[in-house]
C-alpha cells in the first residue's frame, strides 16, 4: 500500500464514521475536508475586523501602496528560497515560518483572514492559506471573497506605507500536516492512484509537463473583474469536464507550488475529495527526474 493509498483510506474512513455519527444525532454531515477554511465577505470583515488578524498575500510593494488597515504583509516571495539543489520557490522551514508568524502576533489558534488579488502574485492568497494549513494551523482560516479589489470598490478604508504595528510577539506551535503536500517520489509511486493537474499557462504546458497530467490553468478557478473563486458546483463541473471524478485524490502542480496552491484552496472551499499541492512543482520534477 503506497503512502497516498494510506492517506486516502484513512481520510475516507474518518469521514464515513463522522457521517454515520452525525446522521444518528440528526446533525449535518461534516465537510469533506478536515480544515477550518471558508470564505468571508468584505462587509462581514469590515463589521468584525477587530476579531481577525488580516494577512495581505500580495508582494510587499503592493501592500505598501495600499492595504486593509492593520493587515500583515506576507508575500510568498519573502518566504521561499532557492534550495541546495537549485530548485526555486521552495518554502522555508516550518520553524522559520512559525517564528515569522509569531513575530506578527499570530499563533496557531489565531483567527486569520487572507486576501490578495488573484493576479499580481499568482494567486498567492491560496499559497498562504495552504501554507497555514500545512503548518497545522488550528484556528479559522478565511479567504476574503473578492480580494482587495472588492474592498476598495466598496470604499472601505485603506492604509498606505508601514502601519508600524505594535504587536506583542507570540509563539506559533507548528505541526506539519503531510496530507496536504506531496513530493516527487510519492507522485512517481502513486501515479495511478491520483489525478495530476498542471495549473500553469498553456504555453508552459506545451513546452513540457509531467507525464499523465491534465492541464487546467489556475485562472480557470475564478471569474470576473473581482476574480471571485468558482462556487462548489462550478469547480466540480470544471474538473468533470476534464475527466476528473471524486474517486481519488487530486494533486495540483505548477512551476513552484504557488498557482497550484490557489487551485488547491478553491478545491478545498468546494468541499470536494482530498487534494494536495506539489510544492516542488516542475522545478523539482525536472531536477529529480534528470537524476535517474
């Protein structure tokens, strides 16, 4: 039994038992994912801003030009690295990320709202939500529906420059969740047990992709000027139109795990079957495949 099969069997078994218990108690079934991730609308955040810590996932220069007041800047560009194998966009260690979050006043139980613009940083709000989930975040994670563009359209307040927040540092206790990420070896050993989805552009796809992958650009996962994420039924239709059913996990990848993390997030928000982000992406695939 491969690692993917073990995860999938455990995952299905847990929610089957949960569904039976809920049915017996007359409760609604648990969602099809184990993480507290959902949407929050701009008006709801505006009314309850004091209850949340807000994270701006765009590049820091965008944050400086205008952001939701008190929002912490957390662009992936500052928290990834080129690793010892010259593979780019590799996520920093859990310990380093935990230290950064703690310095921002965020611990593992903090209620956080993440926003971006689904554009300037390849859907980095998805990467931040995935990163928090990967770290084992226990508090609610909310994606701001419509992003900063919807916030400014409603003429809600915007801060510029450095807010110079005076926050008391806290300790972030991380516990990595291995079931939201996958590495090259696991993909190679489980290729028949997963759907592999390439979220890069058509041009990148044509230049070369992982054998057996299905191409769905990450931009297919949102609509409109405010780049509103697809609703659950739209996500299911999108995947089904590419031959992807809910009988096995979906692995999303791109060049380095950013765009694929956005697709992963929208998949989670749709309440569908298990999904994982191949954080190494094509960079890691080319490196490790070339060694064989």
